[in-house]
C-alpha cells in the first residue's frame, strides 16, 4: 500500500494539466490534505496558459494543510472565531520542469511523512475538500442553489445533500455559498443581471464612457475594463506620470482590482482607469493595457510607477514604449527588508545591511562601491549578496533615485497616492460585496475625486492671498507648470513644421530666425550669444532636460 502510494513521486508528466489531474486523483485516493504553498512563486500564475514555458527554470512547492509553526491563539476580540490548522507538519514535495526531457518531474528534496493521522473520515471534513465537492459536482451545486432560492432551512439543506451525495457540509459552508449566490430582493435579479444593468446605465449616461469585457471559454467574466469620460479627461490632461497597482478584497468573487492613477494639478491622485480581473496573468494584463492604448493617447506618458512584478513590467514596456518604468521605493525597501529578515545572521548585521541599502537608494555614485562592500561583508555566509546583485543591481536604474533627477515625476518616488486611494476605497467597498455593487462604488469614487478637485479649484479662485504666500505658490505653481508644459508642447509641434536660418554676425554672436528666401531677409529674428555653433543646438535648462522641450 505504502509502495503504491510513493510510486506517484517517480512519475513524469507532459504538462501542468496532466500533473494536476493525477495529483487530485492521488489526494482523493490516499486522503492526503496537500495543497500548493501560497507563497510559492507560481501560486497566482498556476492557471496561466503559458505557464509550462515560464516554468522551465522554477519549481513549485506543495505542503500539508497542517504545515507551519503553531500559531498562538491571541484573543484580542478582533477575530474571536479565527482558527488555525498549523501543527508544524513537515510533509512537502517540489516539482520542476526538466529541460532535457521536456517533462514535469519531482525533485529529490522531499519529506513524505505527516505528524498526524490521515484517513477518509478526517479527509472529508477539511473545509477546502468540502468546498471542492460543492463546486466541482454540478448536481450538488444546482441542488444546493435550488434549496437556497426556495428558502429551505440550512439544516434541511445539509441533511438532503448528505443523504443524496454523502457530503458533510457545515452550516458555515451553506451560509458562505448562500452569500455568493444571493439574489437581489428588488426584482429578484442575479448579480450578473444587475451588473449588466449598471453597465448599460453607465454607457447610456455618456456615450464617451467606455466599458470592455473579456469572457473565458465557459462564458464567465475574466476582465471588466471601466473608464468614464471624466477619467479619460484626467489622463489626457495629466499624462506625465501614471501609478499602477492592484488591490484585493473588494468583492466576494475575489476579482483583483487594477487601478491606473494620475496626479492632477494639485498633485492629488485621480483614477484614470479600472480593470477587474480574476487573476493578474499575462493575458489579462495585456487586455487591460490594450484597452487603455485603444481608448487613449499613451505617447505623452513619461513615467510609470509600479512595484516589482516582472510580468507586469515586461508588458508595460510594450504598451508604454516611450515611458520610463520606475519601481516604488516603498515596495523596494519592503521586499528587501523581508528578505534580509529571513537571513540567519545576527541582528546587528541585518540592521547594517538595511542601512547600507538605504544609502545606496539615495546615493549619487560617490560612495556606492563602499556601501556595496559593506553589504557583502555583513552578509557573509549567506547567498544574499548574489541575490541582491542578480535581482536588484541589474535594474538599479529603476529604483535608485540618482537615475530620476531629470525625469518629470513631480519628485514622486512611491505609489503612496495609489495606496491612499485604495485605503479610502476600502472604506466604502467591503469584501462581501458583489461585482455589481463594487462597480457602483468605483464610479462614485470617480465622482468624489472630481468634486474634491472642483472644490479645491473654487476655493483657490475665491481666496485672496499675498503674492509671497508660500501656500499660494505651492498650490498654483503645479497648475502653472502643467499649463506651461501644454503650451510648450503645442509650440514644439508648430516649430517642427517651420524652417529657421542661422547666420554668424561676429565672434560668439549669432542671428536666428525665419527667413524670406526670395527677398533674402529675416522676417523674425533674435540675436543669440554662444561660444560655438554646437551650443545653439542644445540647452541645459531644467525644462529641456526634464521634458525634452524647447525652453
């Protein structure tokens, strides 16, 4: 029996689907409560179509449901009914792609022993197994849904399902399922029908509002792209820097919300596009950015701020080919701090490593070599320096501030505008809301941002201030800069259609202007003093260096 059970780990698989099919059969037959590790590098991408190709040089780890250190049960009143299954079970195995034979195989490093009993009765009572039975069996799903819509009691629902299908659902399972398929009391419409109503209402309100939908092969929603006329106007008016990030727990269907945000004239974040997607895989991200490209002019965007998601960065470089992609400094320090915290070295060494990483972040090349040497010295005996060199020094132009000096980014080094917006958003959008309710709240958030912008503009118009007032200069300065940039862009486009002549008058003196070739005289001209002819073709002022526009 044990030999048959362990023989599974000698098999080879053609692709990911083949492995998952055999793995589920093995778990059900031997009652193994094993699942993919959530911190595994590929957890959120395991359903990607091109996973097999991206899987070649990585591995996926599977662990027992009871793995992990025992969690202390701290009853502070915040989540009094929270339970943890962790009992430090050491069962695990890893799979990887063997490039020589082009198969998915098991690695040699594994531990196949549990520290707890396993049998059929225990296996069927795990919550994730019960939910799989409820979702995977269409007959069970349909019967449970019928009983709920017929207002059958939870007790009778559980009793009938157990009698007919031998499934031991709990009261909590039924209530969770009821919440997910709940019907709207007004008109008795499903969430899908309500969502269609809201989409029609948004499109009818303004023909320039845009909504695009992506469905999978089963006809289920994969992506929902939303951009109102106001959001388009913000993107057209403030295209210089965009912030991109995703957030979770904004709907009960567990769709991720991707938000693209710009900074308005008051340097406040305003949303310029939304996209709800079931997973942040490559296909869905390409759908999101393709919709943005088709509906907006992305050529004026100079800077995009993101976290270190390599899949996202690769796709962004294709759709925003004229923009510099920067990493949020906050996320950079967060990732590195978590990695340093895992090192098995003294606390003093870890603190010194982080201190030198922060110095590297804001360094201007004068002391970089010294700081790197300190990081290498303090991390001796670990592979941290090799990790840092491979993953971070190779893309230092994306996170070191010295590479941002000539960029038009409003001195913004983080995605805090977006994080603040997400936090405000979650004050109004709850995890138990359905997508239709979530969409309504997202549109209201746009209206709130528009109202706030308008109120700020009106208050500035009405306020009488001294010209030396620093607050006035700070608030109006950003608006004047944006207006000046717009005028310069228009002027630059006009200059490209005209021809200019240059004549040397005397040493270090030049005459530049438009010339009437027939009468051989200047129509408009200016006298410029420069040391050489080459100096006429280049300017070192801030407006030219930051925006590549004539001063």
